[in-house]
């Protein structure tokens, strides 16, 4: 969607196209990398007891992202997307 934009600029348009209204979004716009993103996000929100927060990122990037969110004390459930395959194997 974006042309040189950061995720925080692109995300509202993507989520709007999926039917998610802007009032349901909290955007972290200052980070330059995943380490900063985890720390700044932790400063923006405080999960309530019993809430489940999903960490959505590419499957390739998930181990690093999960470790950094854990490091700042933000409990998340990994939700990997965008799996990469060789394209040589098929199902069935």
C-alpha cells in the first residue's frame, strides 16, 4: 500500500479496507526498528488482566520480534504471517 511510508502511516488504510475503524487503532509512530517498536509500544498500552495481545509479523521475523517484546515485559501470542517457501513443494 505504502510507497516509502512507515507502518503507522500505511496501517490505517489497510485496516479500514478490512473494516476496522480508526478508533480501534493505537499507532506507534516513533520507532526506527523492532527493538524501539517493542519498547515504545509497551509505553503506549497496558494490557488488562485476561487480555490476549497478538504479535503479528512475518514468520521469518517472528523469533526476533517475540524476543524483543518479551524483553520489555509485553506478553504476546505470536501470530506469524507471510510464510516464505521455495515454491518447489506442493500439497497433495
